């Protein structure tokens, strides 16, 4: 059983094996206890290393856990019901750098919960799509944005909100395409395209670290939107 648990957390299981493992974890108390013991052991073994990196991780940890007020030593409760929580906690005690996927999640959760909508009651397609987005009707919002891009494929604002919506729908390949097209536009006062493209790429596995770093360095060197955050992300990768 230990070998299977290690394979899961080392990402060496096939997609089918991973799904079977997670399904069993939700219902099998014995397996849940074994996973809890395994992760607690790893936590204890890396306690010293974690302390050395505590300051570096503290801000990220607060962002991830503030809504649930989770503490690192208290997350094991209910592990059988949520393998995701176990995995997020596992990320914090790794000796190596923070997982790129989790860094991107923090930014997405902090910045893309709501998008600005005009308060004048406008009913044009863009405002309607934004309202759907803020209601978390992401598929409806994306359908509107896709139609708009058929008519105006280079619309910067539409490319941006469509890419953000794709992130919410976990359609990361589409998000990369939208942000890449946005990033190519040079006539904008501010352009987050390359930074957002890097974020989307950070959600795709296996991570293409070289491309992500190149994009983030381009954001920094050209003083593009997202520069300060790009600097912090590069420190973690």
C-alpha cells in the first residue's frame, strides 16, 4: 500500500490508476489513515527544512488557507472526503520549491473571482458576458465571448476576459491561446497577455518551466503588466 501511496504523490500513476486511487480514498478509511500517516511522516521529516523556508512560504500559505482557517497540523481531519486538501498541504512541506500549479491557483483565486461591469445597466454583449462570469455561469459567459471573437478576433478586452473565463473552466489550452493572441498586441497602454499566458501554462502538466520562465522574464524586462508578481513567482519556481 505504501508503494501505491508514494506513486500517487510522485505522479507516476496513470490517469486511470489515479482516478481509482482517489475514488477509493474517499470511501476507504484504512487507506485514508495510511495516507494521513504517510503525509504526517513526511511533514515530520522535513520540519527543519520547512522552518528555513517559512518566511518565503508564509504569504502564499495565508492566501491559500485564510478562507478556511486551516493550520498545517490540523488539515488531516476529513482527508477521505478531500484528496485535494491533502495534496495542497503536501505542497507546503516539500523540500523543493512551491508547485507552479498552486502558485497559479492563488493568483487566479485572488484576482479573477469577479470582473468589472459597467454600473449603467448596459446590455451589450461584453457586459452580458461579464455578468454571466460574475454569476459563475462561466460556460454562458464563454459562449458570448467566443461569438464576439468570431466578429472581432483581435479585440483585446474580449481576448482577456475569454482567457480568464477559460481559466475558470479549467480549459488551460484555450486560455494560453487567448492570452498569447493578446500578448502579441503592441498598441495597448497596458497588456497583461504574456503574464496571463505564463499563469495558464503553469496550470498545464507537465510544466514547461523554460517557457514559463522566458515569459515571466519578458514581462519583467519589458516592464509589462504583472511585473512585480512575475518577480515573486520566479523566486518560487
